C-alpha cells in the first residue's frame, strides 16, 4: 500500500508531496488544477507510461516521482536530459526499455488497471466479455494458475515422453545384453589367457637370463683360450724388456761418444784456428828486418842471429 507520493516537475506539479492514510483517500480541487496529473504521475511509475518526455514541466528541471510503501520501500522514477532510470531504495535500475523492471512490479503489486482516470470509461463495463474475464482472471491470479497448470501439463508430458524413451532404451539394452549371457565363461577364458601370457613372459625372461649366462660362459672360454700362449708372451715380454734395457745402455754410451766427438771436434777447430794464428804471426815476423829493433825501431848492434828452419824465430834484443 502507498503511504506517500512525491512529484517534481511532472506536468503542472513543480514540487508536490501527498501523504495517504489507511482507508479511503479523496483528492479534490478545481478543474485543470493537476488532480489527474497526480494519477498520471503514479501511473508513470507503475506502468512506465507515457513514454517519451511530453509530461515533463515546461519550465524545465529534472522530473522525479517517488512512491513510498507501507513496507518501507521507496520506488523512484527519474527522467532528466541525460538520465532515464528507476531506483529502488537508492539502487539504480537501467536498460529496462519500455517495460517495468520486475523488481518494481514485485514491490508495488500494482498495474494500469488499478488507476482509473477522470475521462476513462467505467471499469470493466466498457470491456468485451473476454477482456473483462482476462482482467478478472489476472486480478484473481487465475491466469497464473492456468499458466502453472499448463506448465505442469507440459512438464508431465515431457516426463511421460522421457519414461517411454527410457523404457525403449531398457529394451534395447536387454537385447544387447542377451549376447553377453556367456560372459562368465568368457571371463574365465580371458583369465586363463592372461595366466598363459604371464607364464610366457616368465619363460621369455628366463630364456633371456640363460642366453646371458651362455654369453658370459663363451666369453670366459674365449679368454681362457687366449691365455694358453701367455707363458710364451711373458718370455717375449721379458726378452723385449732386457733388449730394451740393453738398447738404453748402448744408446746412453752412444750419446756419450757423440758428446766426446763433439768436444774433440771443437778442440780440433780451436787448434786449427790457433795454427792459423801462428802462421800469420810467422809471416808478420818474416817481414820485420833483422837489424831493426822490433820494439823501438832503431838499428840493432851485435852479432846477427841465424834463423833455424825448424824453430820459431826468437825475438832479438836491441
């Protein structure tokens, strides 16, 4: 039930507040003073009609109509230059198109049939019998009952169809399972086959192990066969080692001889060089006159010494 209405900038109302009391409330006034506009404002919230913005006041401003219910809910309908929304207790509802949001209808429990305008024809009397019956059915919630019954019938039909389909499936499954009546025998054969497969795998594993043992035996026999000539090989190794030791000793002696020969050659080279120097000195000495002192270059006195053919010339005294 409504307990208060607030109207702002709606038709001829700039800022109007109406508070209702329990029971019957009467709105009276002169003609063309806004009585019908009050019902139009309430109907605008209830049915979202009229559409557009022709009801907005000519002086401008945001248009707002708020309905207060006895349960404490506040339903607001607001239209501005850039807003078109419902509000429920301050929560904004948008994008509802030309319909009334279901939340609003659930709270108000009102529709256009609850609003009787001044120029409207008598309620139900001007309606066709079918339309009047539809309105009464809706008011008594009979249409909801019909809808519910129809939904139940439809659901029952679907359930029956499902039952028939399931029964058909059961028969098909029974026919399919008939070919598996000997399933226990098949299971026994499968178990026996699995046991045979396990036995075969064990035999193959043992055969592989035996092949490995045989391979190792053959490798040992081959190794033993090769060791028959081991004593001869050892003798040969000993001889080779002795020969190698003898070779090392001879090689060391050879290296020592090479060193001695190298030293001897160096001595011969030095001796040859010294001999050449002696020959050069002899030639220089022969060039010096015997009567001239090789030291001072003056005339020498005394007896002339004769030069021996085999001796190196001596140095004369002055």
